């Protein structure tokens, strides 16, 4: 049983900042990667940022230089620091964890948190 709990979404003016948090709990033995996806109404879900077991990170081109993904020492909590927010960042943000079980990786998802950026 694995559970991801998100927090930190809200309303902010363009140019402002928010920090999203995602806490993982349950039977977690090996995390391949954790990351953040977002989906706006009428649009496809897109990967925003991801941090791998090695510590390497990936960022979508649209958020490079503005967003930073990080994790705590126990690797059970992941954060997304969002700076210089733009109206086009408005979306529901979902935490994701890919957990290795034997030879397969399984995806788990948070409940989603709304981020709204006003112009």
C-alpha cells in the first residue's frame, strides 16, 4: 500500500512563488523516480519535473530556470519550488512516484493540487 499526499497549491499573482510538497508513505522499498505532472482544462497531462534515484533531474523546457525539484534525505518527500509564475502555469499539479517491485516499475499518483496564477 502506497499513498502520496500533496499540499501547497493556491492562488498567486504573476511573478509570485509557490512551493508544492508531496509526502510518500507505505510499503516503499525502491523509488526509481518522483516527479510532478500538470494538466490544464482541455489540455493533455504533461511532465513538469522529475528527480531520479541518482539525483539527476529533468525539467520541461517551459519551466527551466524557474522551477526547482528536490527531495529530503529519506527520499520520502519531494518538493517543487515554483518561482516567476506565469498565467500559463495554471493547472492541477499531480505528484508521481515510480516504485520498483521485482523487475517492474509501478506508478502511484497524488490527488492533485490546484495552482492558479492571475495576470
